[in-house]
């Protein structure tokens, strides 16, 4: 049965930062391929309080700038107090409900699929609910319970995460988001995280792993001689573990070559480290094509996150290229990486375990290259087509 689908996401390419908006984009296109009519509501950085169609590809894209003190892509520029004010407006400001509601009245969709809503305004949910449109919400991180969207390992009971303000925020967000008809979680970890906090009490919750990215990776050939070649690809932020990784590798006595791809607030830090240390090569931001080329020469991808992760896209990309992953066993990562099968896991922030994982990798590096096709099979059954087929069943009343 073909339906008209509205997709709401705080960010949507090319206005993007992470994997959530890329998934929203890919899902929109696959729904169109299957014959559904699709439109998108998202934000733009330029001021525009009224949603207007800014792009029309296979989907019509309505963008507006929610009435707030800054756009979510600029959050790092502002102080704690300013960000606090931003969260209050994002939660209770009425402008998003009017803006989103106007588009919903015009388009009259059969179902609305929401992704990250922080930044487009939580009152958007009220606009969906008031029109009694079937609502499918897709989880991507912990931001409905933790304002920053980041929960650092070892800081779970820190004052900021256990204060009365935090409790008030969590209680308020439960009420604002309510119980969508269906909640889709990419990992059991994230589904359990919200269930334990009493979110979505009347929703049907389904765990559906994120669709694997569509990349054309060459067949993995024979390993070139030389040192252990490692790749970090992601945001250059402390919570992503890039400083922890560099400091850990600095104490590693074996020869290695670390390739770093990405940008962030620690870009200058990484650039200066690479200038001092010839073993570290910084590539800056890399397109997917360039990332695939790095996959083809590296022995493993490193995901040393210090924050609770949901279902990191880079792990899917590495597996599709037949490359093992050495990763922190945190959040949903352990649902993807299996020790000695498609990589190695280590405890968050445990330098000794990370170094031990590198030694084990060095011993079995040729074996991993030979098992490249087995590693590719790690993402079997997680194609975009299969993901959207499951989503279609959940969109039906």
C-alpha cells in the first residue's frame, strides 16, 4: 500500500553533522523508490520563520529556522547559560508547532517519521499529535534524556547527570515526546536505555539495526608489508576518544601508522600532533570515496569512544570494506563488534586493554585480511532495502 510520508529531522543533508541525518536522507530516497510520496521538514542556518520548499529532488524539502537563540550546528560557540536558554526555547517555544503544523496541513500525510527533534523544536510532536497522524519515531542517541546528547563513561552519576535539573529535564521530555505509535531503535542498548527511564510507555518499540551504508569497496587483496596501519575516522572531539587514542599509541613500542580522517574542535590539536609525529597522518575531512581508499590500505579501524555510542556508522562502513574494528565496548558497539571475529573490544578508557588489542591485532593481521569476506558478512541482512521494508510494515495502522 503506497502512502504519503512526512519525514521530520532537525538536520537534513546538506545541512548535516552526523549519521542520523544521513540515515533520514537515505530512507527518504528508498521510500520514494518504492513508490511512496515523500516530503521532508528540516532546518536551515539562515533566518526564515516560515517553512518553504528550498529543494525538490525525489523529495520536497521544507526548511525554516526555528525561533531560538542559535542554530543547532552552532551550539559549540555558546556558553552553558546560553545553551540552557536554547534548550528551554527548544522544549516550549510554540513557533515549531505552528511552522510544522502549517506544512502538515498543506501536505496531509498518512504517516510522519521523525528523527532527531532537538533543534527543530519538541513542540513539533504536539503538531503531529493534534492532527492525529500516525507517528513513527526513530531513535539515534540519548538526547531525549541527556540535554547534550552525550553520556560519558564514568560520569553517569556526576552532578550534571544526576541533579534535580537533569531529573526535571528528563521528566519534561517524557511528557513532551509522549508515546508515538511506534519507536524504532537501532540498538537494544538504546531501547533499554529509554525503557529504564520510563519513556514511550504506550509505544510499540522495535529494534531494527541501522541500514549499512551503500559503499563500493574493492575486494580486499594481499596486505602490503610494513607497520600496523590504523584508521580513525570521525569527529575530532574528546568524547570520541581521539586524544586518548593518540596518547595511548604514543606509548606503543611496535611500529605503526595512524591515519586520521575528520574534523572537529580538536582539529588544531591533531594537526600539531601529526607535524611532530611522522607516524600520524592527518587527512582532514574525507569524502566517502576517499575513506574507502583509506579502508583499502589499513589493517583496522579504531573506534575509541569515551561516550555511550548507539550504532556508529563508521563500523558499518569498515565491515562493508572487509576491515576489522578495534572499539570501545560501550553502548550498542558490542552488538556490532565481536571479539576475535570481526575485531576486538576493550573497556572504555582502558589504555592497557587497548594496547593489548593492538598486540593481538598484529599477531592476527594476516588472518583478518584473509577473512575479509567473513567480516563483510557482519552487515548481512542490514541493507537499506531490508530496513525500509520493515519500516513500511510499522507505518501501517
